[in-house]
């Protein structure tokens, strides 16, 4: 990696870490450049402003995953005009699960996403709405085609429950051997690999969606 690319990456990494710890508004340009071991003008050189750096921190994590989901949905719809609900959900969920399991510093970005819904930063809210907009519309349409009679209003809460269930389930799965279990359970029967976890999640979400008609 050349020096310019390295500096840019260091700035993004430092900003993500500090935003997760302190919040976007409480983190100064000086904080970021100091943590990245960069000079004071580095943010303006690479991103033009702190606000644009903030958006790039989100974009570099979110857009590749969204691109994979949309590409998988494109392939499904090219192969079959009306894919099953489980197939559509797999295209949506698999890239998110894989990214969550493979990404370094995953806890930092989760805290950052959580903060983004709490802090009054209008630019972040507009960016998130715009960035997720295309994917939400595509998947909502595909899910409603797979489940006749389902409305977008009926889909709203199940999709939010899916995100919460996925995050909690991943935490439990990733720390399976260190988590407490209620007495009397056969723990080995609960153990599952990555693919098994994904299939359980898809089955659970699909049932919730079908129950929302």
C-alpha cells in the first residue's frame, strides 16, 4: 500500500474507532489526525471535510455488503422470475452475516451504527436513508412477490426484528462455548456451523414474515 493510501486508510480506521467511542459530534479533526498519526491537513486533502470523512466511514462498510446482496438478488431473479421467500432472504442476510463474522473490529462498527440513530446528525440520517433506499425497495418488492397479500406496512416490523435477531443471534453463535445455558439442555444438539446458523435465521425470519399477512 502506498503512503497516500495508507494515510487515507489510517484516517478512516481512526475515525471509525473514535466515532464509536465518543460519537461523531464529540470527535474533532485534531483527535482523528492525532490517532491516525497524520498531519492536520490530511482530512481536507483526502476527504475535503470532516463531514465527508464521516460519510465515507459508513460507506466503506455498508456499500460493499449492499452490493453483494443486490447482486445475489439480481442473479436469483435472472434465474427464476419469482424466487422463494427463503431464497430472497438468503440473498439479503448472507452477505450481512458473512461481513459481520469476517470483519475486524466488528464491535466498533456496531456501536457506531447504534450511535448514528441516536445523534442528531442530519447528514448521516440522509446518507443512511439514501444508501439503504435502493436495497430496501428491491428486497421489499421481491419479498412481497414471494408472499402474495403481504404489504410494505406488514413487512416493516418483521424486517426490523430480523436485524435485531441477527445481531443477537450472531453474538450468541460467535461466543457459543463461553455462554451460559439453562440446565437440562443438550448443548451439543444446539451447536451449529456458519451455514446452519444462516439457515436457522432465514427460516425464523421467513416464518415471521408469513405471519404478518
